[in-house]
C-alpha cells in the first residue's frame, strides 16, 4: 500500500495559468520526489492598465512517501 501526501503550492506566471502550474510542479520537484498528480485548486490574476499582468495558481501536489 502506498502512502500519499498532499502539499499546497502557490505559483505565478506572466504567460498563462498553465505556465504557472508547470512552474509550481517544476519547483516542487526540486525537493519532492515521486510526484503523482497536480490539482489546480484556484486561479486568479492581477490586472495592470486594463490588461492581465500576472496569472496565479494555487495547486495541490500529491506525491508518494517512501
């Protein structure tokens, strides 16, 4: 039986929510091994001069604990 743990990670990107999600996983993978999935819990954005300035995501990353 595998034991799984979930952590919550916040990330941002000037490109897209997808890019912010990728950045969250890439950064988490530097210190967390055996990542199995990512769940986008929340999306938001900041606006500057009438245009989206930054995309933000709150994700839950699930990984296996050895």
